[in-house]
């Protein structure tokens, strides 16, 4: 992946994390981890898109809002 794409992906994920309240797991309350350690969990309905595959903020925000996503650490998300 090109550096530009990687930076764009990182920026979009950071923006999504900030939009949902920051880097803090809603389940175990773990915070301060690297941004990549957090996942977005859809709590309402079936997810239509994988947020990590979306490439613009408008589409990401729509997915976050439509399915009432929350931030969880990757450990909690796997459980």
C-alpha cells in the first residue's frame, strides 16, 4: 500500500474514533492503545459496509450513524 493511501486510511480511522468519542473501549474501558487496536462494532442492524474498506468520510460517517457503531478494542470485539 502506498504511503499516501496508508496515511489516508490512518487519518480516516482516527477521525472515526474521534467522532465516536475517542480511543477508549466501551466494554473494558481500555484507552490509549494504538489506533489500530480499536474496532468499530455495529450494535444496530446488519452492517452494510466494512468501515475499514470505505475511502471517504461521508460514507464512513453514514455507516457509523446508521448502525450505531461503538468503539471496542480488538480483544473485546473478538470475544
